[in-house]
């Protein structure tokens, strides 16, 4: 399987601190990032019928024509998804706060790659066969807008740089605090801010790419020179490149850039690392269950069960079979089910 490729890696934080030695040791940026992912998990956990795929017409009508080669490709993607989630879970079993603090160098990418491998398998059943993460995020954003995902993660941001709008998150306009959300309004405020800041960074990154390429750069109509200052009209011209900003764009913030400087700011922070890891793992498990359900819908529950029962030893009788039993199989009440093991 080819590795996911993506040239558009945006930073974890919106901007660099002005005085690194003083500010990096302060925990506000890391706390805000923890708040964001805790809020996403909180919103999932406190949304009625958060899984609820059986109520979505997109899910009920999902079918795919797949040959044996396609099934092999999808199986490899699922194995990648599950093995990466396995590693993420193993870290939780080993880790106290200090261990989890230093494990961020690999747990952030593990969360990202596990979800995107599952998404890749789902997209494959829609005949979107790509390893380009930018294309995958854009397609996932369209699926969110089309109500392919439950409302617990059905929110998204749209619009140009100067006029972002958040949809399907009615309380997103409230100003978030610097504390862990304890109510629905606080969680939605955190997610809303996360969507807006992420879309802002996407817009800035896209502008840099467009203006950095002589063939695509927007130029002055008077001088023909590449524009340094942009108006609202110029931002409008690149909005289409952004697509919709969804939960998958938020998770992409976990894909660490080539500089470890950003992650070091987390390692030195005084935050609840166990809570951070727990929130990440819950989000990963939830999204992977959704994508697994779509694959099962596309290939048939019996075929999906065959994939699960022939997993490598380290994944036998694990969270994979538990999700099959508890999340996926109940979506097919009229289908005869095979027997599978009990989760460890």
C-alpha cells in the first residue's frame, strides 16, 4: 500500500510564539489543543444516537461493485487502519502521564494515519482510489455535507478567508474559554473555533502555494507583478481550492511537520496527557467504526466478517471484533451473522 501523500501540512499552532524560551514553557497553546479534541469527543459522547448510521439514506443506499482485486486492496487498507489503532491503544496500556507526554511524537501521527487509512477504505468503495490526503480530505468534506456521516461529526466550515461560516453546530459562535468543556455549549464553541482557525490556516497555506507558483499566481492587472496584498475579491478566487473544512481537516492537524519544534511545545506543557490520549483514542475508534460499517455495507456483512476472522494474531479477538459485534453487525439485523470471538 502506498503511503498517504500530502503537500499541504499546516502547523499545529496558529502562530509561533514571539519569545520561544519564555512562551514555549507556558501551557496555553497545548491546553487549547487538548480542549479542541476533548470537545470533539465530548460532542460525540453527548449527541443522541451518535452512531445512528441506519438513519442515514446515504448509508442505506450505499452499494459497490468490487472484484477480488478491490477486496484485497480494501483489506490491506483496513489492516493498516487497525494495526495503527492497535499501536495507539498499546501506548495507553503502557503509559503513565510521563510516558504519554513523550509518546506524542508517535501518537499524534498514529491517530491521523489510522483514521485516514479507514477513510481511504471507505472512499475506495466509492471508486475514489487515491493516496493523496488533500484529495481525501476534500472528498470527505463533500461526504460530510451530503450527510454521509452522523450529526455528531456532521459539522463543517465554509466560505472565503474573510467570511467563514460554521454549519450544523448551532452554538459554535460562542466565545470559548481556556478550560476543558463541561457543557454542550462550551464544546461547540471549542469546535467552532477549531474549524475557523484550521480553515484560516488552510486559506493562508493555499495562498502561499498559489502565489509561489508563477503559473498560478494572481497578478496586478496594472503592473503584471505578483500581488503581495489581497482584497476580498482575491480570497474569493481561491476559496474553491479549500473545499469544506470538516473533522478530517481537524485531525490532519495531528500530522506533524518535518520540524519537531511544534511537538516539543506539547512535551513541555503541563496538561492532562492521559485525557488527551483518551480523547484521541475515542475519536479514532468512533470514526473507524463508521468507515468499517460503510465497508461492510458495500461488500456485505458476511464478507466483512471473513476479513475480521482472518486477521493477524495480534488483532484476533481484539477491539476490531468488538466493534463488529457492538457497532457494525447491529446495522444488519436481517442478515445471518457468523460467530466471532470475544474482545480482549
